[in-house]
C-alpha cells in the first residue's frame, strides 16, 4: 500500500518495533496528526477473547472525562412523559412508531446513537436488520435501553462511548481529537482502559489485553506497552 509524503514523514517519527508508555504514545500520535482537519485519535485494543462464546463477550460503555470532541446526535424512542423528558435532556430527535418507516423505507440515519425505553423495544426490534449492522441497536449493557432517558442522553452528550469486540476480537474506539492536550487524551485513554479491564470476562483463560495501538485518522499506529494491563 503506497502512502503519501505526509504519512511517510509521520511514520519516521514512530519506531515500529518499540512499545511506548501511554503518555509517550499519545505525544507521538499528536505529532503525526498532520491532516488539514482535526483528526480523531483512536485506540485499537486486541484481546485474547473469543467473541464466538457468549461468556467471552466484551461490551459496555464509558463516559470519557473530556468527551470525544465530536457532536453526537441522539435519537430517543419513548412515549408519554418520557418524550418531553428526552427533549429536555437535549435529545436531537424523539418519537415512536412514526419513526419506523422513516428509517426503514426512507433510509434516514441522521443520528449517531439510539436510546430506547424498555417499553419501546418491541417497536425498535422491528428495526434490528437496519440498526444492527450499523451498531445502532439500543442495548441494556451499553445503557441505551433505560427508563432514565435524562441520564442516558446527558451521558452520551458528555462523551459516553460504547465499546465491543469486532469479529477479530479487537475493540476500536475514539479517545478524543488530535487538538486535545496530551493531558486530556491521557485522561480519556486511562478511563477507557480502566473500563475495559473491569469488563474482563471471568471465563477467559490466558492473556486478556494482547496489544494496544493508538493512531490518529490519517497517521501511523503507535504501539502501547500492555505490561501494566
């Protein structure tokens, strides 16, 4: 794969064979962010889990102390008083049955996170085939199926992110923007790692965190030492 000059110059800053301490890795990632837009800093965490087994699934959510730097659009499925509660909390869209055809037939996806009250899951379940593949299906483990819509919306707006294993048993999550200070990125990264360590499946035998790589959108990966994890 041929890379441009900016990427090649950035890659020279990183020793591919080295494992860096988290703070050092974050400093390097910031140096390699040379795009004209504010790049997202992402963590890629390879685990020793086998997600094909239900008792080795890793899934949850964590509120990053300094947010993600991204404006998140929230859709809430609710009824009755919960509709106005969701609106007051800052939800971008609220509704019920009437939203189904808009999403199913018109391909409307102007939202990043879906929250639903438990009594609406029967309705939302009909969207499983379209929301599921996009990772938008509400889930109790992620705190997006709840009667406390105020807390759910406020947490998401404050920088709550969801993490889960992909098919290769890797977790990919944003930890902020390249414009964030090293201190803010470190706080976010540490909060994420604490949450993932706590989510370790009890059924897992062997090493849990196999490798951690930090990278910005257009930059090279920087490997983080996992010794302390």
